[in-house]
């Protein structure tokens, strides 16, 4: 769901501290080769899902002209575009994010070029912050997440959808 990803982007962590990084933003490590099937597709899907959260946490602190490019590396369309739009809206409201989100993947179900990842994410050290970095919200310690990850035409796995089904995990 779009709302779930936008909420994740808003509530998910930033870069590990309440203060935003330097204007250049943090360096984002290049993704692993989409064809490096270390242990098969399930391992590659797990890596792609975890990388999505790493980039999602770092990208709000990057210059706007770099955000869209970084999102496109880990999120399929139209999700990447929606996330970029959410970031632009946050900038106009002087809202940012802080902290880190820790994925705790409990299950990966593969079906061809699509996978569903179940996660009991720890977002308790992350949330929304005002423009000066002061926390305004905090995430949940046990947040159920369901994500669809798809293999793109270039062979890379990208997150296509993130949903928060509610309940407990």
C-alpha cells in the first residue's frame, strides 16, 4: 500500500541520530550485483529488502536531486515516484526523519519473479523529527510489515509495495 510506504518513510529512521547529516548527505553503498545469487533467490530477496530500508532511512538526508536516483535503485515504480513525492512534501513542511529501522524478516515466499517478505520490524529507535532534528514521533518495537519484492527487467530485485497489516508479531 502506498500509505504504508509513505508512513514508513515518515516514521522510519534517518541515519542513526536525531541530527541530520551534512548537506551532502551520507554515502549510500552500491547495491550488490543483481545476478549474485548468494544462496539463491531467497537470499537475494532478503538482501534487497534490507537494502530498501537502509536507503529509505538515508535518502531523506540526501540533496533532492539525488533522492530519486537512490530510490530507483531499491524501489520499483510507481513506488519510487510516490516515495520521492512524499519526501518533497515533507521538505515543504520542514519534517525529516531520525534513527534506524531494524528489519527482522520472518518469512520469504517466492513465486517466480515476485516474493512476499514478512517482517516484524523494530522501528522503536526512529520516527519523525522537526527541521532541527527534534523527535516528534517514535516507531513501534514490533511492527508487522508485509512487502512485495519483484525482479525487474534488469534482474535486480526491488521493493514494489509495503503494507502494515496491523496486529502483533
